[in-house]
C-alpha cells in the first residue's frame, strides 16, 4: 500500500496564536483516518491545511509524492484532487440538487453536461434521493442536504475525501443516514480523512484513529487499541470526558 497524503512537521498559526504545533501524519491510499479530540485541538485546521484551504505556516504537505505546499504548486489543480465536506452543508441555495452536484465536474474537470448528469443521477439513486435532482436545497431535510454535499464531493472522483464533523449540525435522527453513506464509501476503498465526535462510528469504519490535543497528535493507532487501551494520559482524560457526555 502506497502513501497518498503526508504531512511533515506542519505548523499553523494565526498571528501569534499557534493552532498546529508540528503535525506528522502519513495516510495510505484507501485508508480511512479519523481525527478526534476536544474542541480547539486543531482537527478542522489540520483538514484545511491538508487540502490547501489554509496555507501552512511551516512544514510540508505531500500528495502522491508532490510537495503541494511548495509556492510553485498550482493550488487550484491541487484542490481539485480533494473532495471536502463541512458540517454546514454549503450547498448553493440558488442551484438545484443536480446543478450543485454537476457544477464542479463540468466547470473544473471539463465533463460534458450529459456525462455529469448521468453520474449525478447514479449517485442520487444510491443515496435514496433519485427523484430529487430538480429540487432546491431548501426542500430537503438537513440529513438529505448533507448526503447531497457528500455526493457533490465524490462526483469529481477525488483522490482524498475530507469530512469535517459532517454530522455535528444534524438532528440526531438524521445522523444515521449520513454515517451509512460514509460507511459505504469507506467500504469502497476510498481514502478518507475525517474529523468526528462520533467515536463509536470511528471505531467501526476507521483504519486509524488520531487523537489531537493542543495542536499535536498525542496518540494514534487502530481504533480498538486507542479507545480500549489508550497509552497516553491525555487520551484517557479525553475519553473520560466523552464517556461522561454519553458519546462513546
């Protein structure tokens, strides 16, 4: 298995406030890596730096062996290799579901309308929204909008799918459908890096769990080991807090 995405000593600061303090992370092709940790630990910032939505302050990020943080790298071309989904859906409200899904394949990747819409219909059928392509986002539930956002991200066949707390803005009754879609994508061998507070779900689908604390990876390993036999005291403290909240 080959390394697809790698961070080497990645540092990110906003002004004089450090958020990431030297992250080293290597992700193999087809691997699912879950980032967990308390609010403010740096999970979302790391995802944004990996996908070049935020410039790193120091360090390097490699995709397919290419240093994508090099100033000479074509940022737009690199970003097109990532599919990114945030907790706040970010669907274009003035576009239909189908138009949301086909916009990037047509504008960025040069696919014809016929090709893009055929792929869009196939994906919508797979997530149970086959008849909703002509609807506008405000006609969908939050869970349906989030599933469309994920489909929009995978419609461009990204090298890496980035998921940033994609269930945290959803009513608990809507979470299951979104997690089922992520589980299906993981089962297809897609490379996924996700920040999540759903530790039970991460245990099921992730190949590796990385616990972040104060901008560093304090522990990583197979989910069963990290959640069942954590080695670091800070991990144990975090898991204790999660258990008290009923989310473990």
